[in-house]
C-alpha cells in the first residue's frame, strides 16, 4: 500500500491539451501555429468547391510558407491551379504573404 501511495504522488495529474500547450513555451508556439493554419483554411474555404473544402486539412505553417493537405493527387493537382486566387484572397483579408504549399495526405 505504501508503494501505491508513493507512485500516486509521482504521477502527474492529467490535464487538457490546451493547458499542456499553454504550460510549455515551445508547445504554446506550436499551438499558435496550428491555430493560424486552421484560420487560414477557414478564410479560403468559401472559395473552394464544396467537395474539396470538406476534405482539405490545414498543414504546417512556418516563416517560409503554409501547407494545405489534399486527400489525393487529383485534388492536389487541381488545387495548385487555384493557388494564385487563394493567395490573393488571403492577402486581401490581411494575412501575411506566405507561399502556399500543397501536400497529398499520406505523402511527404
């Protein structure tokens, strides 16, 4: 029983992902980048065909660009043709100018 008490004191209490992100500077920065990526996708979602908009996922964002994750090669190829219009729309909405990269889900 004494062993169980000792172990219980050593195990940290569970916490929400948000609290864990806020409690660590590196993870907090990651959380902010994830939120920015989701917000960018929401800003362009109305400009996309409904089927694509539903299937696209926000990807990594960094100082060099922002990635959109397409569900398959066909959507990725078609999406690349729309990038100039999407880029312009983001700039018109006040987003910093970042290159949009298109990635296929399950691929690098």
